[in-house]
């Protein structure tokens, strides 16, 4: 579709054009940035997709990637996820290190940060009481947000680890009424059968469909290894043993499901980060095994 590595998230801006937010990284410099691309028409199939001109880099003065990894002098932000609420756009992203050490040596507690926009193109960082862009910290290496609204509450799912132990990986959720004040975290999924390490527990995406919540989790981008779990409870996708919640595996990396103006659903995938994000039409098929 276009050359750009790793995570993406699409939205429809007030201008009527589809915009996709991506994260690009420069490994030699340990710098990551959020970029935007848009289609020329109000259709997911419009092409070519063009840069919006957005290049948003880490802002240390807003508490993002504080001091970074000293050995690399990094500035890291990652995995933008955009939603629209009350005529404003909210972009959540991993803000990396905080120097609030609740974990061993280098593994600082990481943070979720926020930007806000009126049009989905021009962004202003949220500021908390400390003038930082973060909305919450921890547990562990917080990253890869996915948001869904259930009733009057927003649920933010994300990856991390707990008890200061990088081996205790999982997916967590916090809830909020206003998108800036968040509850304490709760673990919703953890099972080493589907990925044992913290880099095998990535990119949660949660969607509601016909009475069930579905969690997509990526174990490996390059092999397109993603597992799907189903639950009637948005707080429980299987903890310790998730076998009874497991549905299937699909060949994609860091998938997100996007619905266009006609109700058609598309799935994005980063299974080949060098080539870039790709997208295809998708449909839900009845699970005959449970009928």
C-alpha cells in the first residue's frame, strides 16, 4: 500500500479524506516519529495516498522518552491510535521512558501520552498538571494502545509487564470517562503459549462484534503470527490459560480493523515492515463449531 514500517491507525477527518497515522523509525539514530498520510478522496480505495506533511517527533520537554536510552540518546514515541469524541480527535501514543523506575535498572516505567486535534491533521499535546503529555504510567513498558467505547466508558488496552518483571508480560486495560483521567490498570490477557516474551506480546486490538469482544494479539510481525481471542467480558480474554478464549490464528501483523463510510471492513497489517503497511477487505464468517 505504501512504504512505512510498523503500526498504523486510520480515521476520517473533517475534510472528508481518510488519514492514516503511522510510526516510522530510524534505527541508526534511535529516533521515531508519527507521520500522516491521506487519500485524495473520501474512500479507503482512493490512491495514491499522500503525505499530510505531519512529522511529529518526541518532545522531551513534555516528559516523553525522558533521557531516553542513554547509550543511544534515543527519542522514542510509538504506535499512534486515533479516536474521535465530541468533535475532537484524540491520538494516544506510547511515550516511552519516564525515569520513574519501578523496574530493574534500564526498564523504566513507560507512559501513555496524548495529543488532541480539531481536524485530525494539526495536533496539540495534552498537558497534565506537570505540563507533561502523559495520561498514565505503567505497568512496565507501556505501548501499543487500542481504544473502544463501551457504554459511557472508554477502554484503553495496551501492552506491558507487571511486578517489575519483564517476564510477566500481558495486556492491560484502564477505563476513563473523559479520556484524560484513567483508572488503575487491570490485566486482561496473559498466556505464554501464544508468545512468551515481551516482544512476543504486542499490538492488542479489541473490537466488539455481535455479542462478543475480540482481542487480536501479535506474536511476530515478520511471520504474520497473530492470535484471536473471544470473550463476553471485556476484562477477561484469558489469564494464565487462555485456551478457552482462543478462536484462531490469522496471517497478519499488528492488525487493526477499519470500517469505511459504506460499512465495509478492512484489516491493516504490518507483516512485512520493510515493504510497509498493507490493507485488505475482510468479512466475518460464522463459527460453525459452536453452533
